[in-house]
């Protein structure tokens, strides 16, 4: 077996063959070639034996005609034809192939035989394989977008960012995660759908992201972890250095069985998986939405925060709604976080400078009466005081979006957060028309915004958890 | 003490005095009078001793000038002035006053004295009091909207519906819940912010909603339950007849303390509250978003569903994403629901008529390969078969929103759901441009749609829980 090429050729190929390219808009092969022609900076070569040209570009009958031109191939043809295509790739000097077609091990014996043939070719020739049964990969710098979903002007819509995404499931990566990437919920460095993991697997992609300077944090959806020891090794390597969030399906017998039929992989004993993940500082979540919400949190702020308490788990709440403060406190406590009493000097300041006479400050800091009396300056002053409190590791804001947004002390909050080095997360409620402005302003200061309190708590808990790992690492 | 008037006069007054009406757009008294003049069908009388007219309408110096004209008053003046206003109301024959001002028991001793004075007037005169420290109430038929937030053309925007909402917290009711009501997340019959509950309390409002034919389900945010026995009585009365969802803040010491300072009420021992709620069939949630999501579920389908299993807790999943099925199964199991094996005849049908040869059907029913082979008819056929399965009480769909939506068998699904009488909930992912159409179509068949799996599970669990209570009641 020859020395294996690394993953660089997938993320930054010089020339790309698209096998299965077609002008039929109903086919995935159309979306791939259309996206690639529009967005990839280097040469793109349609390959389809039945066409002379595709979308106005010369079409090749076989990858063999592309010797010396393409170093990567995207393959979207029926499974049975794939081994032949891979032989062609190897013969033409192609180093890496992204197999997006389904119909492999997940469909039974015949598929397994095809998969074995592909593996044999890869072992013999050194050709690296990505997939099959997946949407491939996205890199925002340099730009490449392989998924079989049409996204016009995708290179203009996906701004480079620092989040790495790994997903095992094709439809989900294609549909759900891409929906978030494309809608700007976060900006990514690389998004990888690894499918059946015939060759490139989650460990290799994670290792790549771990040492990729453009990737500062990673969120991953996995159905199986093939090599537990190697996985553990890379996650330990990342602990406290790059945040890693994992959604691992198949916790129960019923779901583990479903995972088996879906990507032909054993889910593994969940207790073992869970223990290992926890040990190595991985943040584990249960729903795709949670994974996306932490993707947003760590794409906005991937670095560790300063912790001022020994436990690093103390949260203050600054709220315009007393009721919101009550419910948020319940959720924080239920999540294992503390809602501590504030320092005396903080309370003295709030009582003296911010609160109305009749009102005794406490945590949650309910500032609506102070705002009614003193205007929005009360908000900024409270936040500054609470961030400076050494009993507090992070602050959750509950502001109110309204036409009063112009009086909201964004700059002051941003500066206070930056100076304190502490974590801040914000809820948002009120008038929908002001949500975007509010979110954008706060995001600019490293403050993620969510519409539900549960997500605020999850983001804060994860920020503090990662920051504790970073502190341990430094010690 | 005189016989107390019921709540009808609040929900359907003949004439309304707005005390504290002002043309100053920065004040709540402006929003109230502007909303009322625009949306209330009967006469509205601005009251403000410093004005001759407000928004072009004659302004009165005192409610006393309105004898025989107004039977209800909305009061938004400083707390200290409220007792005088209430004497005026009683003298003018006003039956009910909505007190929206803050500055009562929640602000300390002086506020408590004012509150005592108000109670004394109410006891002596029979005047009913709503609030204080709240946004009042909304009724969609006949229309009345008292909150101190300006919502232009509110009567055209709030379509009559069947959901009742109760909220103790002013800002939340004003901001958060109104945001959902106004954005059409659900349609309501009545929305009630009860604030400090000086007179009208959650039990009386619940009783009213329990016997109100226009209200088919109720969601409530409560910080305190003053009379546990009476509360339990009305919730038992509703159990299995009208769904009741409660978010009760103050589970922990820290949050109970915060609730005390916020609405001057004891939160009560949470174990007692929790046990009582469970016993009487109340569905309890932990976050405002959950409350709103169940509001959506029960506003779309308030009636019980047909259960076919003895446990009434068996859920099937029909999904275009294998990975989504795996994670959803985890969440269903974690929520205490079952994901049963399907009946042999269902499996036989799926194998014979729907699935590709190589694929063995099971629950979750992963239909993407079948759709690829047979088109969207596979979706409709699978759903019909699974709904007819007697081992299944409810079905969660995981469809994909895309330009293929025109091939989606909405009518077929709608008919199958109607015929089976079973609960159905849908996730949504994919292309954002098609979300609204998809949601609207499914909603029309009594199928609520959510963007996260957790909410799908919560809605299904709550549908089945209520349906079991209804079955028990019928037995």
C-alpha cells in the first residue's frame, strides 16, 4: 500500500472533474456542475460519456482524458459504475475522489461488494476516497462547494468563517446544515459530509480541522465512531484549544438499529461513547438545532473566556423582565450552573446609582424599574457592574427589542464585555422588526442571540465548559 | 361585601374609560387609547384632567363624568393616584377596572399600602380589579385589546382563534407572548396578563376559560398559585376536556426568591406544585418557547386524538433523512415515548409496494430511497400505511422543504390523518423559501410544524398525554 495523500487535495484541488455532470436540472449531477462552474476558481471538467458539452463547457467521455489536468474528482453516478470511474481516476493521476452516490454498503450485499472493489482500488493506487452516500465538502477559502444541491452564487453567499462542520448523514448535511450555512446562521471554514466513510473518516477530518489554522471550532454530527481510540486521541488534543461539539445519534437500542441500516455502521455502546466524550472535553448535544446553536456560539466566539470563580460556573442575569429572570434561573440551575449572590460592592453600586429607592438589587438583576426611572443608561451601568463582579463568570442578557433600540447602549456593552473578557449571551424578545439589528449589533461584540432561553443556557454552559478546559490546559 | 360581578364585563364591556390617556407617543397611555380608539367597537372615553381632547376625541377630567357611559376602565396612572381613580369608577357605576400601572406591592411598603386601599374600595363597592402591574387583556371576539404597547390595526391583525393565554408577568405578556400572537404563531380567543392579581387571579380566569365555549385550550405562565386547592379543582375539571399547559417559574430557591421580589407572591413548594399539576392532567413546560410551541400545537388541534395502543404512547417516524430518524428516536425514547416495531402487514405492504428491493422497512420508516425510486407517492403511501398501524398512536414526519414541494402529497396526507384520527407533527428543514407554504398546508390538516426535533417530540408527547386523559375521562 502506498503512502496516503492527506486531505489538502480535497479542500484545495487544482482542477476538478465532475463525473455524472448533466444539463438535466432535475439531477444532482446538474447541481454539482452548475455550482462548481460558477464558484470554483480553477478549471472544472464535466465528464459524461453521453454528452459533448454541459452548460456550454466541453464534456469529456472519461476521466482518463483528463490526465495531468484534474487532481480531484466529484463522482455522482450509479454505484455499480463507480469502481470503473475510480480506475479511470487512478489512471489519470487523480489523487482524490468525492463519492456522492448512494447504493453502497447501506443497501445490502451487492452494495458491499461494490464498496469492497472501491477499497481495493484505493489501496492499490493510493487514490483517496470521500463518502460515498454523502454531499461531500465545502471549503470557503479557497472556495469549493461539492454538494448536489443547486445554490446559485454560492461563493458570494458563503462568507469565510472559522467554524468547521462534520456530518455523517447525507440528507441532513445537504438539507439541514446547509440551510444554516447558506442562511448565514454562522460562517464556516469547512463543512464536511462524510457519509459511509469508506476511506476518509471522522477522525481524519477532525485531525485535519484540529491543525487547520482557519478552523477555530468544530461541530459534528456522527452516527458511528469507528476507531474509538483514535477519536479519543484527537479530541483530547483539541480539548481546551478548539471547542468541539458532538451530536452522536443511536443512544437507544431502537435508534442504534436505525443507524445501522442508515450508514451501515455500528453505533457502539452509548455509555462508553458518552464517558469518552466527556473525559476529553467534548460538548455533547441531543438535537440538530442544539448543534447549530452551539455552532453559532462558537463561530461568533471560539476563544476561551476569562473565568473569575474557582468553579467557573457562575452566571448573572440582567433582565428587563422579572418573569424571564425567574424562568431563566430555573433553567440555569437545572443545567447545573450557579446563579450566585453578587458581591456587596456590586449590590451597593446598583442600589446607589441604578435602582429606584424602593428596590433591592439581587441576581437576577431586574432592571426594568431602573430603566423606567433612568432610561437605558441603567442597562449599560448594570451590565458593567455585573461583569466586574468577581463572583460572576458569565452574564445572560434579557433585553427587549423595540423602537427604543436606538437608545440601547450597544457600544458600552461591547466595550464592557471586551474589557472583562467574560462570556455573554443574549435572549431576544419583543418586536420582530428590530430583531435583526439587535442581533447584528450584539453579534459584533461576540454575543450570540437566541429566541429561546434554553439555547441561551446551553450556549453559556458550553462557553464556560470550554473555558474551564482551557484553564486546565494552561495550568 | 356585595355579590361580585363575573369577568364578562372585562371581556365584553359596553363602554370603556381610558384613564391616563395622552397624545404623548412615548407614554403607555398613548398606546392604550390609540389601540382602543382604533379597534374597540363600542365607545371609548379618554380620561385625563390635563387635556381637553386626545387624538381628536373629547377628553374627560374624571371618570365621574362618565356615569352610565362606561362600565369598564383601563387605568394607567401612577400608583398613588389609583385609589382616587377607583373611587371615581365606583361612583360612576363602572363595574371593572384594568390596572396596568406598576408601583404596587412589588415595590415595597408604600406600594402595599396603596394596594390595601384599592382592595378596600373593591370590597366596599363591588368594583372588580384586574392587575395591577400588567398589560391587561385581549379578547378577539368581541374585540378588545388593552395592552400599553402600540399595535396599529391590531383588530385586523389578530384573527379570532381558540387558544386562551394567561400570563402573570407584564413585560413578558406584553413583549414575548404578544409577539407570538401578533406574528400569527397561533390564533387566540383570549390573552390575559394578570400581574399582581390583587383581585382577579389565575383561578378565576382559568374557570372563565374552562367554561368559555370559544376557548378550546389554555397555556399559562404563572409565578405563584395563591389558592392551590381551587387551582387543582379547576385543572381537574379541565383534565381531558381542554388541554392546559403551564410554565410555573420558581423551581429553585434562587428563582423562588426572584419571583417574590417580582410579583410579591410566594412561589410555593415546587414538589407540591409539580405533583398537583401532574395529578390533574396539566402539561408542564420549562421555557417560554416551549409554552408557545404547545400553544401552537393546541391552537391547531385542541381536540383529543384517537389512541390505538393500551399505553397511548407509541410513535412512528416517517423520514426522508435516516440520520434525522436516528436522532429523533433518541429524543422520543428520552422523553419516555415508545418507537415500536410496526405490524407485520404494515411492513409487508411497505416492502411490497413502497421500498426498493434491497431495503427492509422498519420504524423509523426511512423513505428517501423509495422516493428516489418511485417519487413522492412513496411518501403518501408510507404515511397512510403507518397511520393505519394499530401499534402506532402518533406519527412524526421529517419531510424536506424544496422546490419539489409541488409534488408533495399534501391532500393525501391530510385525508389519511383525518381518517385515522391520529396525532401528527412535522419537522421542517431544507430550503427556507418553501417553509411558509409547507407549514401552511400541513397546518390546514391539523399538523403543527417545528424547526427543531425537540419541539416535535414535546408536541407529540403533549398531544398523546392529553388524549390519554380524554380517554380516561370517557371510561
